C-alpha cells in the first residue's frame, strides 16, 4: 500500500448522500431525466427524492425543465455546467484516493 497523502478538501458535501450521488451519476450519463425515472432508478420515496433535488438545485448543480405531456405536468432534471464541474472534481478526488491505495 502506498502512503501518499490525499487531500479530501475537494470532496463536496453535496455528494456525501447516496441519493444525491445517485442523482448526479444518473444525470451525468443522461441529458435529462424526469422525476419518475429518477425515483424508480434510486428506489426512493417522492418526498425523499424531492428534498435531495432541492438541495442540488440550491447548489445550482441541477436545473429543472417543466412542461406538459398529454396535459400532465412533467418535470425533467439536467446537470448544469457548475454541477458537471463539481461532480468531475469530486470523482477525480475519489479516483486519486483509490490510486494512492494501489
């Protein structure tokens, strides 16, 4: 095992929750996803997902697009440029941590 020091300073608190991490991971590989798709993918309740989405929206990591599909409201979420940058930094820190343990 290597004994290099790793900085945890760039790990963003927004991604400490498995649900917020899951939201960002899902949006990283999709242009956008609707609320139902995210809820089913993460296997969480409406309220739980909504609270985590609000937190990511407050950080400006995700954006929201509202529309109507067959007269029903449809809300889609997408990763913002700021969100992509923060998530990439977070993933790189995790990768560096893993690399130092090889």
